[in-house]
C-alpha cells in the first residue's frame, strides 16, 4: 500500500505522474470486506495518475481498471468484467482553512490515497452481475440452464405466498335481502 502514499514536498507545481500496483489480494480485501460485494478480484490492477500542487492544495487524478469475477445472479455461470475506475480528489492540509465538501484533508507531509481508491472501487462495481441482459436463468424445478433450451417442466409455478388463497371459494350467487 506504500505505492498509494504521495509525498507532498516531492510534488512539483506541474502534473507529477505517479503509479501504483494494486495486487489481487488488495482488491479482494476491498471487495470482500463487510458488507461483501458479489465479486472477487479477477486479477491485479495498475493505477496511473498525476498529482498537481495548487498552492497548499493537491489535485490528484488517477485511472485504473478493476478485473472482477462473479456469478450471474440468474444462471450462476462465472462471469468476468473489467470495470474502469476514475479518481479525482482535491486534498488540503489539516492545519489550513476548513475543507469544503469536495476536498479531503491530509495531515503531515503525506497523502494516503488508499481510502479514496477503496471508495472508488466500491462505487464502480455493478450492483448484481448478469452474464447478459436476456439471461433466462435456471429452471426452479429441475435446475436446467434455460439458456441452453427448454427443460419440459411446467413453468407455471405458483408463488408459495399465494398458495393459502388457492382453496378459497367465493359465493357468486346473489343473497336475498
């Protein structure tokens, strides 16, 4: 994680390039932390960015891609995704003026980018994985993958929450008054 620490005094006024390796273990620790996502890291990643000193502020811009591996929520096949991540943050020193909502505070002479990288990873992943939008999923009776063809099971499965109403008979005759 030391690659994600910027030394403020070493930055020039211009856009100073920096790079950081994001090992698979780090990505998995982000994806599987509480509450865990539905993904695992599909491999490592490499972050490339630039930092610019603006007086006492530091503007950080970075890009990387997170390789994800998960199961389709309908058919349970393993799927792989590459999610692009962009990070733009403005950091101000803790001793300086009050930071506004778009600024992060740093103390000392170092900026730790790890919390911002973690946050951007979690914001970039899709909520639930699908192998494809038109995935038909698995048959609830026999478990066959319906993307490979029909299984022959009766597909008119009743929602069990409505089964209690199945035996109710309504009297449709008019009652005399």
